[in-house]
């Protein structure tokens, strides 16, 4: 018998206004007005996503730092209170069990935020690994609503309803504030390639959603003059793909290591010991055999997941994520290929409807806004005026 789908605090809003799908066991909106419209709202002004379906776990106790350093690849000891880092947890073979963001709330208190599809699996595994450490592991997912406010107008929008000065929170830093009177933890992080915040409305159980619903509606009102749009899973996926970010289950999984995925910056091999270290050290010493690459389509065509990547008459890999970029107006894809084919500028083909369609290997990200006056396109940084000429639809 099928389990009933799970729901977030905003289910009634989504049901009334969105096109609903089941994702990671949750009933979620794929879109409201349309994927491209929502995508471009985030690129040009501001959009807001319900990401309450993601997993949230508190790790507290005198061994919290050493425990997290043991189960994760990044160096937790570098975190100061109210700062965050992107990281991975790996198996003994170095394969990625999940990617996540870790925030240090206090000296012995940390918040892990991981993928919705892995909520049960991650919590169970983290708990099982904690038995020899003096830590408390607490799943707070159902008691905290989580929204992402993203885009160049994100800070301005939230500041209208915030009790604290949000400009003091830098990239990958965090802070406490009240939004619409509700206790809220705000992290300057995101999954879109834009500036913005991920906000956590504290102490609002999914069975009593009123506080979370009020914050959500107040955000929409605050961003109204800038054309804020509620955004669904569709725009979330196209935005993260343009930003060259991995989606677990597509671009990374237990059979892919962080080094193969181009995430070596979160692997701190100088740490004394962590799960997967020996395998990752060996792979680094020997050199990775395959690499994650970006492909920009030169010929017309949309590269979808699982399509074959070819070079010199032979299959060399497969697309793991792909779409028609709403911003760049061309097909873009993430794929894995043998290391010798991963050089920037290398020409490959993607087999689309039995046709070998030409593409070019490019550096990731395809797009990212580093600041209001700095844009990264295909891994290279440009000033806003240069970027505007290259992307006529982009308002910077």
C-alpha cells in the first residue's frame, strides 16, 4: 500500500496556486505561473521558494565539532559561530552519501541541512555514527519551516520585515532576526547562483502552520513592488543548473566522489581522520579517471538527462542534468566523461533524437552573480556591462 504524500506548512497555498507534483514523498509545486517566468524573476529581481521538504538536524554536545569532522569532508574546525560551509558526507569508498550545508549556531551547536530525498536515510546514518561521541542528534525538520528568498532584490525585500540589519550577514554567514514577528534564523546561502537568504522559521510545527504561512505571505507582500514571484521546483532546477550546482541523485551519488564531481574544495585531506579519507587520498594521488563537465550546446537541441555524450565516433559519457537555459538561450548540460576529454573548449556531441548534436566543454558555472557588478559566464568573470551585452535578457 502506498504511503500518503507528505506536506509542508504551505500545502494549502501550493494547492490553490501551483501545479502540484510528488517529489521526495512531498506534494510540492512544480510551478505557479510558469518555470521561465519564475526563473527570470530570480535572475532579475527576487523569487521565494518553499524548501521545507529538506532535512534539518541539530547536532549538539561537547563532541559536536569532532563528530561532524569525522563524518564530513570539510573542516568543521574552521567554522566560527554564525558561519556556514558547504560539505559532503561520504562512504568508506569516498562516494557521496549526500551534500549539505552545515551552520555553526553556537560553540557546541550545529545545524545540518540536507536533501529532501535523503531525509530519513541521512538522519538514520548520522545517528548510527554518533554512538561513541558525546552528542545529541535531533531531527527538527517538522518543527521548522524553511524558505529561500533569492535574487538581486532578496536582501531589500527581507529587510522590510526584518528586526535586524541583514546587510551585516555576509555570504555563508548567518544570524538571528524576527521576520513578521517570528523568530527566524537567516543564512546567506542559496541554490540559484544569485545573492539571497535561506530562512528558517523556528518553532512552527507542520501541524500548526499559521506562523510559517504568515511569514511567507508577508515576504510576498514585501516584494510586491519588485515583482516577486513564488517559485516551484521547476525553476529551482533550471536555476541551480545554470549555476553549475549538483543535484543529488542526478549529478552526484554514492558511486561518485567529490573529487570526480569537481567538489575537491570541500575535501580537507589534512584533517586527522574522516570517513572516506583513505579512498579520497588514494584517488587524489593517482588522479581522477572521470570528471564532471559543463557542456554548452553549439547546435540547436536540448540535452536531457541520460542522453549519450560522444567523441570521435564513440560514447564517452552521459548527461546527468540538462535543459534549455532560460537565461542563456541555449542548451546546457552537466555530464561525466573520462578525464582526457574534460578540457575546456573540447568539442563533443550529445545524441539527441538519434542525431549527434554538437556541443562544447565549458567551465562551470554556466552563470553566477558574484556581485551586482560581477557576473560569471561559463566559468569566466565579466563586469556587468560586458555581461549585459552577452546576455541581452539579463538586467544588471
